[in-house]
């Protein structure tokens, strides 16, 4: 098959062509979406507080590079790390995950 015959998954979907994706690929795609949702939530809350990545890193006892990796969706953090982030962002972490739906991740300001 030459390159001109390749189709993206989006093109196949638009054409109504069914294709079974490998379960491992599906799981990886889901992990990436979750990591990106978390990264966006960290970025949104950090900027709402007016913090730099370095300031957040100091509050969470992390490096600037670690914060950038989290915000970029390049890492899937552990529960203790999520707790440290929520504390550093003066927030409660709200995560909703349901089968067949996109995950929602929000840092809600802690009650005063």
C-alpha cells in the first residue's frame, strides 16, 4: 500500500468505514485524554491564582519541569501527587469519570 491510500481514523469515520481499534490503543488514547484534562485543569487554576509554574512547583514541592509535564499531559500522576497539587492550588480536586463520556477534571477553590 502506498501513502496515497492511507486514511486517517477521522476520514474513515466520516466515510462510515468501520474499523476495530486495538484495545491497547484505545486504552492509551483514554489515558492521554485523562492526562490532558488534568493538565488543562492545573493550568486553568494556576493562572486563575496568578501563579507561575515555578511558584506552583515551590508550593507543591515539585520542579518547574514536573509542573510543565503535568500541564502538558505528559504524565499521569499518583493520588498523593494529586493531593499535593490540590493543596498547592488552594483547591479541592473534582474528577468525574464515566464510561462512554469524557472525563471532567476541575480544581474548585477551597471554602474560606
